[in-house]
C-alpha cells in the first residue's frame, strides 16, 4: 500500500508556481494572507465552511461532550426537539449499566454472542474488549467505544 502524497504548503506553493503563475505572483506580493487563500483562489482547495468545522468538532467530541452540546442547544433554540441517546460509557470508560443491560438483552433475544456484535461493528477478530466491558472492564480506545455507541443507537 502506497503512502498518501504529502499535501503541505510546499506542495501547494509549487503547484501555484507551475500551474497558476499569476495567482502565485499575487501571493508573493501579499494579495493573499497565506498559501491556503491563494490555493482556494486557484481552485486547488475548497474553503472550509462553519459547517465543516462543526462536523469536524462533532466527530472528534466524546459522547459526553455531544450530550452537553445538545443540552446547550435545547436551551439556546426554543422548542428544539434535538436529542441524543444517553452516553453508553461513563467518564472512566466503563459501560453504563443501561447499555450493558441493553446489549445483554439483544444478545439473549437474538441468540448471538458478543463476537457477532464485534463482527458487525468491524472490530478485529482478536479484540475482546466488548466481552471484557460486559464483564465490567473499561474500554480505553475511543474508536471502539464510538463504534459500540453507534451500534447501540442503530438497534431497534
């Protein structure tokens, strides 16, 4: 598997020099604040919108931060009906009792074991963190906690 090409300021500056010499001259003369603005003007990059920033921040947020944001949103926008499921994990990365109970109920009703869930959410075959969490251990990897929360939220 080849490495992804490096797309740093040097890369964009070289492209501006060769493909967009007029914009490059404007950049050098200070018409643009930085190489990113010049690259956007040339069409090499897209401008990031506030929506991009919100989505990026949301994806990087913990479930507790997301819940806190939703609560803030409810107080900010009258009659807001936005809601999220409660966090499935405690602040110290243990499964919340309701989440453990829900997963156990799903396992029992479908006649499956935790390996089936692990396969559904794309965890490695040797990763036993879900089974351990159901027995009271912590799940330290945020990516695994997020997969479990997403899976829980998608269950009828």
